[in-house]
């Protein structure tokens, strides 16, 4: 059953870039671009009358910068989630974005894979938070790790290959059900030890769930299942 897609507002002063970003978002299951605006004033006017889950926000706007817009939204009591998508690289801007509650910061230029990973991580975070109730420490760790660990293929720990990481992701995505570590290794054409390393990363990022299946020997078998983005079916 499809869930309601998360509504995204794309804010960028360059109409061409806004269209590209919107097209990228449209390719990620579970997300819907509801509008493109090209100034802080346009964005604010739209947000006053339309509900939005997420803003993809450029910092360099013609009337005021993106962080000023975030400040105004917070002053108005609007807690809409924000991912900065900008060419601003100075650490002062990055730090200010973090303190204002931006959930991610994507530096231009970037690839579709880079934006997709941020959106998928955001989807993981939203799913975790939307369940409500109380959280155990493991749940808290997963929530806080969802955005930090689920970066683009180039944001892996030292010694990890983006190609291998994507290979493991594709095996899990296409499986249609839980797989053991050995099954994943066989399908990806890598060793069991290598598969375990990448599966641990995906589990920490919240992209896969781990379940234990006990056989006749009593020794549990680890079985991994990919968590699809909302709206993917």
C-alpha cells in the first residue's frame, strides 16, 4: 500500500537549477515536488498557504539568504524540515545552518546519487519519528544515525568502496525479502566478510533491518531486509 508522499518545496534563484533539482526529487520514491520558487519572498508566500514537509533550500537568493528565510520561518513557529542545497562552502554558513536545524547540507555541484541519498536518509528519519511512542537507546541511536550515516556513495568510512556499497544496496533492493549474509555475498560476488562490513554500515544507517532466524543447530542466522522509501509500494 502506497503511503502519502512527502511534499517538497524547491527554492533556488536559478530557474534551470530549480528544474533540475525538482526532476531529481521526482525520481526518488516517496517524494513529491509541490512547487518551485526563486526567492525568499516567493517561498514564504507559498509556505503561508501550503503545507510542506521538506524544503530544498539554496542559500544565495536575490532578496535575502536562505538562512535568513529559515530564521523567519522559525520565528513564525514553522518547523518545516530543511535540507540546504547550495554552493556556500564557508564553515560559518555550514555551522549556522546546523544551529538553525537544517537536517542536511548538500554542496553544489552534486550528482543525483548524492541528493537521493540525502532524501532516502530523510525518509528513514521520518519513518522512525512518525511511529510515535517511546524509544529505547537503540532506537535513538538509529534516529540520530539515519542522517549522519546514510550519505552519498562518496561519504563512506575509509577503506570502503562506493562501488561495493552500491552493489550490496542493489542486491538488497531487488531481493523482495530477507537474505542471509552468505546469500548477499553470493549475489554480489564478494566474500562473506566483505558483505558483513557493508551490511553493518547499512544497518547503522537505518536502511536495512536485521532479524535472527534460529535453525535446528540453535545457531542464529542473520537475515537482512531492505527498507524501501515511503511511497515505493
